[in-house]
C-alpha cells in the first residue's frame, strides 16, 4: 500500500493528504494563529473573482478548514482516478494532466462539503458573530469597484478583532467605491451590505 502511495504518479495526491493531516494537527493544537482571518486579495476582474470564490465555497468556513476539506478531497479523488486509469488503460495518467483535472474536479465537492460543515457546526463559520453587528463599522474595499447593483468584496474587522469578508455596494446610487476605499456600513440586505462614504478616499492628505 505504501508503495502505491509513494509511486511517482501518486506522490502529489499523497502529499496533499499528508498536508491535510499536518494542518489538522496545527489547528487542533491552536497554533494556526490568525491565518483564518487573512485577507485573500486578488487582482483581475472583481466579478469573476467573487464568482469563483463563491463557487468554490471559500468564506463559508474558516480558510484553513476549507483548505483541509479541499486537500482531503483532492488527495482521495486523485488516488482513486489514478487507480481507475490504471485499470482502464494499464498505466497511470500523467501528473501534468491528472493534477489540474483533479484540482478542478475537487472544487465542487469541496464547496458542497464546506456548506454542510458550516451548517452542522455554525461555530466554524467565518462569521462567528451576528452579521448585523457589522453595521456601523467601517469596511475597506479589497477587490474591484462597487457601484449600485454591482457589489465588490470588502473586509471589515469586528469588535473582537476578527476579519470578515463581505460583499458591499453603495447605499446611494451616486456613489462609487474604489479598491482601498473605506466606507461606513449602514444597512444589510441578506448577505449584501450597503455602505456610505464621505469621499475621504479622494481628498489629498495635508500632513
């Protein structure tokens, strides 16, 4: 069995399972620090990035928990696919093909697993407080530009010092929020927050 796990065609998937176990140990011993609260900024088209994050299930549970789920599914699925390839063709598939295909195939079940874990263990959700408690706090746009009807991703730090990733759009149709701009959260509609800014982002500094 160990020979199969250490075979060249399986080493990437075996390593993923080993990394999953190591992260689990780190989390269990409380050494993960503030990694779960890290800001996952990205470049490129904001709507595409937001859609990808939502599709992958990122944000429904702490990031390290999501990573554990992904690594477990990626590793198990990869080993299974390599065994299937061997049974069908007499040889394992090339890692150049199997690794990216397995990574893509692992995303939908990882998203489903994150939703299930978040529902079974609400305390593991990224938002440990009532989301309405974020109203009245300042958020900062981290990805893209927010316009009415076109929300952007932002981060806000709650009273416990925990960072939350949220979707924000202007409360006023004549406002636009750019990346890096800070705004006051004034209301919430479902999972979408509305914000307002005095335009300080555009004012030159005098000091």
